[in-house]
């Protein structure tokens, strides 16, 4: 039941999107035939996205058209005002010299370039002042960008030097790494050989101890016991040495009188 309701909602959503797309296409193509398109979620989504973008562009175009129309009316009114002024002083565009007409057209082009509403001196002065201010701001921004670029260049240069150093170091490490495996293999083989020898000697020592015990050998003659006896003997000799020296001094004394009689 829930799946049926969800399916119905999906079909209704697609129908609403299709109607919105269809109305938009009919508005665009007017009496022309509308191209065929698939009616599915993906296609309708793409067409709706195009519809939104088209409406945004159309709105922007309408704003520009309105602005141009307003400027055209303003320039037309300014032209009529200037014509009236010229007629007041007995001049008209037909009475102006060629250089005068050229100057008038240059003035009109300058007004269009500067985007001013009229050709009055104050409007030109304000526009030129703003243009100068913008030029100074651009120059300041250009100098700031140039300084930033210079700093980035120095950092890039230092980074490249570090990269080259790291590359040389990496190459050296790679060369050393190539020599490590043979040396490691040699050491591993030596280690294995020594371990095998150690196991062999351990077995031989164990067997020798067993043989000695079977033959009734006194443990006191073992190496470690002999070393211990040698150390004890050395200690006794060190203790006896001063006593022997004292005894030797008594031997050098003259005999006593009663012993002489």
C-alpha cells in the first residue's frame, strides 16, 4: 500500500514537472514544432534547469534593454537641449564646420564612453575625476599585485631549490638502498651460519658433559671451577705476600746473646 502511494506521488511530481516544461517550450517555440524529448525524471530535471537559467538570462537582458532605452531617451533629450541652445545662438549642426561636427561627435562619444547622463561640464568633470580615482586605485592594486607576485616568485624559487635538493637526496638514498639488499643478504647468511654453529656447539658441549659424567670425571677440573680456584689462589697469594715480607725481615735479625752462649 505504501509503495503504491509513493509510486503515485512520483507520477504526480513528474506530471507537474512535464507541464511546467511544456508551457515553457511552447512559450519559446511559439507556433513552431517542439522537439521530441523523453519524459523521465532526469530529462525533466535538465530541462527545468535550462528553463531557470533561460529565465535568469532573459531577466538580465530585460534589465539591460531597459537601461539602454533610458540612456537613449536621456541622450536624445540632451541632444534636443543642445540643439535648442545652438538654435538660440543662431547655430545648428548644419551650420557647424566640419571640425565643429567632429568635435560634437567626439563629445557625444566621450559622454557615451564615460557613461554620463548629459554633456554638461560638471558631468564631464565628475566622470573624469572618478576615472582618475579609479585609475589610481587600479595602479595601487597593480603595485600590490606586483609585490605579491614578486614574493610568490621568491618563494617559488626557494621551493624549487628545496625540491632539487630533495631530489638529489632521494637519488642518493635510492643508490644506497640498492646496495643494502646484497649486504643484508650477506649478513643474514652469516647470522644463519653463526646460529647453526652455536646450536652445533651447544649440542657438542651437552654431549661432552654427559660423557664426562659417565666417565666419573670430577667436576672440580671443569674450566669454570679451575678459574674459580685460580682466583681464590691469587687472593691468598696477595694476603700471604705481606706476611712473607715480615717473616723475611725477622730472618735478617742477629741472634740473641743467650742463644750465642
